[in-house]
C-alpha cells in the first residue's frame, strides 16, 4: 500500500485503539465491581475483554509499525506478528470457552456449580492463553517465510523491512490458523449454541404458563445465550473477510486482491474488539446495571460542579 493510503487508515486505527482500551477497561472494571468474577462465564468474558484491550493497546500499535515498514531484526518482526496473532487466537479461545460453559450450564444444570468452579474456570482461561501463545509462536521455530530467510542476509540484520508476509507465510495463516483453528472452533460453537437454543426452547414450552423456578432459569439462559451468540457473530463477521482474502491470495494467485481491500479487512478485524463492550453494555443485565451506575455517578458529579 502506498504511504498516502496508509495515512488514510491511521486516524481510524487511533479511534479504534482508544475505543478498545476505554470500552474493555470499563468491562473489566464493571465485572470486578459487581463481583461477577465468581461466576465462570464472566471469567471468560474478562479473558475476552483483556484480549480486546490488548488489541487496542498492543496489536494495533504493532500493525501500524508493520504498515510503515519498520526496520527491525527478522525475529523481532516475527515476534510482533506472533503477538498480534496470539491476541486473535486468545479471543477465539475465550469465545469457545464461553460456548462450552453455556452448554454445560444447560446440559448439567443440577451439577453445574460443583463441576464448573471458579478455580477450574481460571485454569481454563490459562489454558486458552497458553494454547493461543503456543499456536501463534510456531513461526518463531521454523514455519516462517523461507524465501526471505534464504534469499537474503537480512535475517541477522537489524535493517529487515518488517511486513507481515515477508516474515510469515500465507500457508501458515490460511491452512493452520483459518482451516485448523478458526473454522473448527466456529463449527463447535455453532453446534453448542444450536443445542442450547433447542434445549431452552423445549424447556420453556414444557413449562409454558407456569411461573416455576425452572422456567425462570431457562429464560435467563436463553437471553444470555442470545447475547453471547451476537458476540460470536460479530467475531465471525469482522474476521472472516480477512481470512477469505488471504485464502484467495494463496489458492487463487491470478485473482487480484488490492492492498487497500486487505487493509480494510484488517481495520474491520480491529473493530471487533471495540464493539464487544457495546454488546455487553446493552445486552448483559449485570454489566448494563454497572454501566448505568457509573454514568449516573459521573453525571451527578458534573451537576455538582
């Protein structure tokens, strides 16, 4: 992409980065204040919010450095690209963990609390981040762009012009990340949420007209699942175009995909981390209540001033 075109995207990246950091910091604060960290689902939501916060504070910064073709050591460039990939994988892993948690909530309602404890939830969060790091740092150990490595002497130089696909291979992103992680995770989450919706609807029909505790339970699960499916859907909508572009460039070398279109896809993937807090604020009751309290506190303080 030309330098003038890069400058066009930077203001949007700055706005997205600030929104990511502020919005997700508020989410983490709200969960902490209302004491929801004791609930497994909110442990995973915090994990997702941390990943989104780091996208705004770290990943977007690194993407900008790659856009300006920063001069750096080859492995320094690989490291930056791996961190960006790790945050995306951490988001996907957290979404998968949320789906499994909601599935267990509906599948084993009587033993859920004894099975899915707070300690086990944080262990799963740690496994999600460890797996994301393990998968994303594979290029550091050999699956990188051999043409760049073998064709130049820049690998041991601090003057290497860092770009994502001068360091990484497109086959790693498409075949390993997209086909090996993204699509299987999406298939599993879709299956789990289909089961959740079918089960909750069936239970609500069975208890129709009865103000029972069971009916209230399944109504709550249905509403929360709807909100979480929305978050998953936004993740897919924001990331799928970029993966499809890279798939086309890998398997359809004669098909032209302009750098402007690819950078638009990158921008859209960053937007995903900024919109999640908006979904939390309007769709999840506990967070909505905490955000309202914060707004009223700030508004009241301004009135006094």
